């Protein structure tokens, strides 16, 4: 018998994996209730779904033709939407693909990335896959960036810094001043603005000033296209060319392309849904503030981090799940007394609050 384990790269043999959310059918089976009765608030998905125009565009897209490897149509649509130049935009199969490509481009085995914990787990996951070393810089007591600590952590192996704004799962923004300080280190600084449409605050205007700045965004949240996996980056055109050189040419499929273009054309309607989500976020926060034993953190995304008394969060999480209410829990020490709840429809908010009142 051949032992295939001996061929696996050592750093991948027992790699620390990313912790994804389960699909609705599995959640329903776990709760023992019909799938249409669960309240899925664990993935920061858009409760209103994608644009009807996007759905129609996908249905009418020829599936036997390869996509454009240079992404001309979708890059132009995103240029029109964002105001960024065509040649400063690159599209990926979700922003996750672009995160992976950035590590492939910049990181040698043993190189280091800085990540501000707690935050989105995909950055450290992709760094480990690339053979990189992850150094976590703890956020302060308000979950803000500790830029001075980050500067002290930089050495000659440090290549790249990741910043999420609004941060997932804590919901707070990174200030432009902090981002500038990090950019002035000369390292690659990636600012993930996946939730930009829910806060309308960005540092994308700094791309022309800093060649080492990368902005990431997605169509998953505001446009409801999470299932089609389409995200994009705004960065120096020189960097776009390097990513095109190493990117699989057809990774963004034709269905995702068609849905992206149609969603941009239907942006006014989709942004009305965004405003509904923001209003519901504010309503949920008010309801949580009225509930003893729960501390909701301020959020600029489509989710709220809820903190509980020590030792309570995991039990409440399980009790909610048994009632068909699914939120996002975390294994990290910093968030052991917290879970994150995505903003759903008003009816989903009411169901969550009703269940939470029963178990808190």
C-alpha cells in the first residue's frame, strides 16, 4: 500500500482549518424541524436575496461558453458602480479567492502576516495554507486596532497586514488615520470592506496615494449573491496585472458575471434593501439593550455581536439552536462569552428576540 501522507507538504498535513457555517438542510435536521421553519442568522446573508433582474440574467445566460478571462464587462460595471478606474479592479470567485491570491503573490513559506484579533478567520487560514506565519495583534478593549502594537510586531519577515472595516464580528470601523499609519510602514495593507454598503465609509480614495493598499469588497452581502461567489478588489493597476497573471482564468463563472452586471444595474433597488437591513439592525440593537444580561456591541455591518455574562453564551447558543434559531458562536478566548447574530427580516428578528427572552 502506498502511504500518500508522505507526499503531503508538511505544513498542510494538519493545518488549522476555517470554521464554516452549516447549510440550512443540516441545521434543520439538527433542530428536528422543517427547513422552512428555521431562522438562519449565522452567515451574515442578505435576508431579501438577490435582485430579480440578477435571477433572470442567470436564467438567460448561455452556460456552454467560457467567461472572459480579462473580465472586461464586469470590471467596467464595477468601475461605473464604485468610481474606481477599470484597470484598478479585479474580480474573484468571492473575495476569498483574492485573499488566497494575495498570499500566493506576496508570501514565501515562513513569511509573516499580521492580523488584528478577533476578526474574520479567512485571512489567517489562507496565510497558513501558503506556509506563512500568522501573528495576531489583539484589539483593545473596544475592539479597535492597536496600531502601536502592530508596529512593534513588524520584523524583516512581515509582508502583509489585514484590516477589516467594519470588522467581522465586532462591527466597528477602522479609522483612516490608523489605516494611514499602517500604510506608512511600507507593508502591503489589505482593508476588507465587505460590509461597505451598510456603513458607506471607505478608504478606497487612498488607493491612488498608496501603491501598497488593497481594498476588498463583495457582492455577497448587499447584493445577495453569496451563493454565486463573486467579490472584487480595488488596488494599484500594477498589482491587478500581477494577480491576473497568477489567477485561474475562468474562476468567476458566467452565472456570477451575469448576476453581477444585473445587480449593478438594479443597485437602487438593492440599496433600498440595505437601508431596510440597517433600520432593522438599529431596531434589534434597541431590543437587545432592553434585555437584562445581554450587551450588544455597536455595529456598522449587517450583524451585531452580543456579549453575555461569563459562561452563559454557549448554553444560550445551544438553547437557541434547539428552537431552530441559528447564530454564530466562536471558539476564541476573546469571544467565548459572545455570539454574532445577522440582521434578518423583521419577522426573523422577532423570532430571535422571543427565543432569546425565553433562555436568557
